[in-house]
């Protein structure tokens, strides 16, 4: 699921709806009264329930797409909503839905239904106001550039022209209306142009050994009109997350080999490689000022890294794989930071930290670790430190918020959005200003529509 988007594709999750009291969780790591919980999480307002629009489907003869169903009088509806409306885009199995979050029980605005493939990831371009260009990745390795407004789409990587591996993550390149980056299940990352054709044959690529990892580009000449524009071999295992830094110069990439790689994507150079304590890394997020990166993965830990590769702290609070992390940009300052993590254990954990208040590792001695740098030619690999060498951070709030494993969290100014693996999306409003002031050092919270973790302040 992606964060809700304005027509230009801007924004993060939000919601409004009927108030529902947040259910008490006796198993919470934080033992608090209902009133205290509301200061952290607020009240649950709405749990989304999308359904397919009740209208005729567009004629379709594709062997890939089953049908595209759209809301009746969609153009009139969009005009009435105005340019400031917010929308959700989410993928559930063989369906990709576009919905208006403000309409609590209304159908989705459109539903793209696939015949056999599953949508694994998607991203909406914040620059394409008129079309809301969206890129989708599939378990089959196919890639689609899709406009939910017009219903038009273009497929990439047909018949495995560029890669036979499944697509695991996909992002638009910062500031570009045409370029996007794709991570695959074999550790390959490609930069593609939505307007370029795929080559009918495999294009011979020339390796650039100065980047710190294998970089391949098409040879000069006529082949430059084809995708991929560039290809990186970052790992031997699946790419799990790609996140661009606030300055749009750097990109953080996590993978199933346990590596967090920080690259300068403009010059295509590897800057640092950090390693999980154990197992794959599944997600990452940048702090709003770009000074820190948090990761989560199969070691049940959230790890805070300083830009440059130094480990700041390991965060213990989950009992299963950490699937999504996000900073709260509205509660981060120059000295302190707030972020949240969600996990297969159905919990949300809220964390506050200040780098100056955490002790630094005592040494750089390598201890354990899952990542094996010998299997791929990379530089600037930082050692895995033992538990005694790294500061431990505990959450100031931990709460079970879904009945199923949670896989998504996003912050916006007035709410927090969470989603689980069966497609339940929940919204949580932030507390009012007086509730924030009364919340004390632990911070207030806010429930928001529909069954998820609260926006905490």
C-alpha cells in the first residue's frame, strides 16, 4: 500500500471517520489506563472497507489484465473533489485500487484486476498532476506504467527481456516524470524510462568497476533508446526496500542478505554498507534531515544508523519481523527524533531518541552478522557490533493494533496510517494540542480512522 496521494501524487496517509474506542490490549508492553492510551494513540475512528465500483468494466483483450472497473461519472467526481483532495492507492493480491479516503463506505474510484500476476509494489509520481502516473511491479517480473485516471497502461519487461526475477520494490526517481528505479528478487536494481522500449534481445552491457559494485550500461549508439538506462548488481539476494534521502542525492537500499547500502545514485557510487545483526533487512527510512537511517528486519530489531555507516542504537520491542518503519516529520527537531515501526507481531512501537544521549560503541570489532561481503565486490563495509557495544533503546509505547501482521505505516500531519497483510487499512488521528501538552514526556497520541496505530506526539 502507498500513502494517500493528492492528485499530483503528494501526501501521506490520513483519514476521518466515526469515533470508535480503541480496544484494550492486556498484552501490551506498556501498561496504561484507557485515558493514558488515548494520549498516545487517541481514538480509533475508521477502518477502511473498499469494494469494487458498481459500474461497467472497460473492454479489454489483454492476456495480462483482466479488467479495469471505474467509478461512475469519475470525471465529474474528481472535479467536485478539487485539487486538494487526497487519495489512496493500494495493492491487494491481483487487485490495484484507487480510492478517496474521505468517503468512508464508498467504492474504490477504480480497480485494476489482473489475470494471473500479483502486484508486489507500486509508487505514484508526485509530479504528474493530470495522469497520476503509477508504476507497479509484479511477482512475474512484469512492470506496468499505469494512469488510474485514463485507465491506460504500458507493460515493461515483457517475456523477461530485462530480468526473470520478480519485482520486489519500485520507486520514481526524485524530480523526474519519466525515470523510475526497480529492485528485483535476484539483487539487481535497474533505472528505467517509462517512455523507452524494452529491447527485443538482451543488450550487451559494459561494466563500470569504479562504483564499488557492478554497474552496467547499454553501449553508445542506437541501443540508448532502450531500457534499462542503468543496471546495478548490488546483491545476490532480493532487494527489499529502496528509499531516497531528503536531499534526493542518496538512496538507501536494503536486501535479504542483511545489507543496508547507501549510494550516491547521481554518480552511481557505493558509499557505505552496514549489516544486520541477523537475517534479512526488510525496510528502511531516512530521518527528515537526512542524518539518520532506521532499518527493520528478520532479527526483530529496529536499528538506527548515522549517515556514514556508524550504528547509533538497536531498538528492542518487537517479537517478530519488523516490516515497516517511518519517521514522524512533525515530531522531529534538530536534537530529537521520533519514529515508529510495525511488525508481524501486529504491534506498533513508538520510539524517541537523541544521538547525544546514547552511548557510542566501544570498538569496531566485528562480531557475528549475517551479511557476507566476500560474496560480492563492495567496499566500505562496516562491522557488525555485539550487543554490549551498541546502545539499546526501548519503545515509549508498544501496542497491538491489528489482528493480522502489520506491513505498512505512514505519518501525516493529522493522522497515522497502518495496514496489514490482508488489506485492512486503519487511520489514527493525532491528539489535540491540549492533549499533547498533557501527555508529558512520553508524548500524546491520536487515533484515526479505522483500527491502526496512533499518531503519537
